C-alpha cells in the first residue's frame, strides 16, 4: 500500500487546525491513505499538488463553493497528479475544497471522491417550501447523512413547524436532529406563506429519499417544495421526490455523483440528456419536465432504468439506449423516438419496454418487428414483464410471430397495434 498526499494551499487565514485523513480506493491502481489539509480566504490563488504517481493517467474533478450555500464550481484538472495545478479566481467568500474525484480520459469516474471533513467545514442545504390550500396538511421529508458519525441540525423558519407524528399534532418545534447512518423521516406543516428548511451539514448529505422511501410526500393542503437542481448538495447520490412539489432546474446542474433521479409531481426539470450524470443508474422523470436530446447521448454504462415522461422531446434510435438498461418506459407526449435499428443485444434480465411517441413519430412495422425479435433473444426476469408498443407505432407483421411466441413463453405480456 502506498500513501498519497494531496495538499491544498489557500493563501490567507488557516481554518483547518490539522490534516484530515480518509481511506481512498480507485480503479487506477491507487490504494492509500490520502491526507487533505489547507486553509482559505476570499480572492485567492489555489495551488493543488499531489506527490504520487499512482494517479499518473488520471484527471481530477475539483470543486469549491462561492458560499456555504452554493452548488459549487466544477473545474477539470488535467495532467499528472504530480503536477501543481493553479486556479485563480476573484471570489467573494471562497469556501473550502470539498471533493476531488479521479476520472478517466473519457470522463468516467474511476474512484470514490476524496473529501474534506471537519467541524469547521460545513455546507448549508436550503430547501424552499411554501403553504398550499388552508395549510393544515402534513408533508414528510426523508433524508440520510453518511460518511460521518456526527449528527446535523435541521431548522425551519417562517410559519413552518416540525412534528413527531404524521398528524402534525405532537412536539411542535422549529428544529430537528438528523442522526447519521440511516434514513430519517420528519413531519412538517406550513400554515401560510413561504419559508425554508436549512440543514447545516458536513458535506455528507447523500440521500434525499432512497429505494422504497420518497424524500418528499405531500398531499392536499400540505406544503410544497421548490428545490432546484443547482441547490442540491453536491455529494447527493439519490434524489427521490414525489407528492406536491415544483422542483426545477437544468439536469446539467445535478450533482455529478447522482445515481438515482426520481422526480414526479409538478416539476419543471429541463436541459439536455447530455447533461445527465455519467454514472446514473436510474432515472424516473415525470411531471411537466422538458428534457431534450437524443438517446445516444445518455452515456451511463451502468443505467438499468430509463423512465421519462412529461413534455420531454427526447428523440433518436431506441437502440442507442445504454446497453445495461432492463426497464425502458418512454411516455412523454412530445417524444420523438421514431427509430429502431435491428441487431441490438438487450441486457439479460429485461423486465419492461413501453414506448410512446408524439403523433407522427411512431415506429414503422419493420422497426416494431425488429425490436420484438431482438427482445426475444434475451432472458426476461422479474414481475410485470411487459412489452407495450402501441400508441402511434405501426402494427407488427407475421415476421415477428415467432418472437412474440418466445416472449410470451417467458411470461411477457406483448401488446402492439
């Protein structure tokens, strides 16, 4: 095992009393115990150096924030890590470096981020919320912090109040503690007006919702949230928000390490598929979103679920979806996906294919046949196995009779025009 030392120097007042050590592993033959230390002031020249050669072929994603609440700025450092990188900026209130992520020459993440922890280094995650209706409804927010055993405090201002029960009646208060290590759910009401939930954390806010748990559930008269993609913690890896919400923002502003994007409700997320994080595994985007771009630009090589509805204008060849997807559901009323090139090898464990396009953009009969034939060549698994190619797609022909029979033999429900 080798030791990697990465030194951050910020000209000015030293805020970190001592180096902070974390174990780091990555795929480019680097295993060690890096030491991160430094101090900062505003309007600084930043020097980043690494006395190691294990990362010789890697680059790094380097991020800092212009304020504790900012989404941060991404700057790609290229070259060998034994080099010294200088980034000059005139920032009013420069805040500490929070992560360095090793990436390959193609932009793929090949290791976990190195992060600075410490009581002096915190970030405020601000979630804007507002009353709806008569304000008597209760919303539930679910969050998880990790990587640090230190708990964090959550504060609600304005006419917002936290409660210990789903009915919104017991232990009314304006603060709650989020204990690290597991998903924590909290109940809240906003009687009128707008307010904020402020969470001062240690760059360890990893989950706003998780598998099986929505991060925001709100029904009639319960508060709505209008969080934006740029305001999310940069270390967030799952964002699952349903219920009453008006979340917005460009997908290019999502945290780069996000692996699950699950947003429903009246959201208006926008942007291009080229802006999706490269390691995303699961996308479910419904509501009033306007995602654009071609399927071929979804570059994740680990994505299993692709579910896009709303008013998205995604287009291109369905065969260009990531090779790893096993669940495909395109329900947007503005979708322009009207091509399928035969010969694609679909992933083992296929479970669901549902394709709809806007009028005038359906698949041809030959394309429907070819898609069915290719899908019949792999093993399907899981419950609710479905292949639904109705909508504005053409009907299939006898050329796909054998494929349909093979799919049905695997308990796949096949529906075509």
